[in-house]
C-alpha cells in the first residue's frame, strides 16, 4: 500500500484514502511511539499512579474501530499505552458525571 499521499481531485477521494490507510497509520505511529515516546512526565505520572493503585480487574469492552484508532493516536502523543489512556478518559468522565449529579 502506498504511504505517500497522492494528489486528490475531491475531498471525498482524500477521505476515502485516509480511511483505507488508517490502520497502517496507527500501526506506524505506535511503532514510532514505542521507540521514542513514553519517557515524559505524563507517562511517568500515569505509571506511578497505576503502580500505587495495584492491579485492576481485566474487562472486555467493544469499541468502534475508528474510536480505538483515535485513542491509540492520542495515547501515543501523550506517551501512554492506549489502555491507560482509555482508563484515564473513563475516570475523568465518571468524575464529571458525579460532579454533575451532585449539582443537579
């Protein structure tokens, strides 16, 4: 599969091309992230928090492939594993819901 972006006649053509290669892009980003990221303060703080909280139960959750791809990209940008990143998002959302319930 070509990795160099070809010229596009329409925005739809470009969207289709990106959709076709999204897994390739995510895989390459993860490879680069594994080699270069994960040493920053956010990643360090997440590791320390995980170590302090002990082992969490393992669960299975179904996600849309596009959401998982986006989560992997955002996690890599922060130097985190995508599971850690999703756990952080869920924790933030639950705290937000709890605060809203107290106000309401």
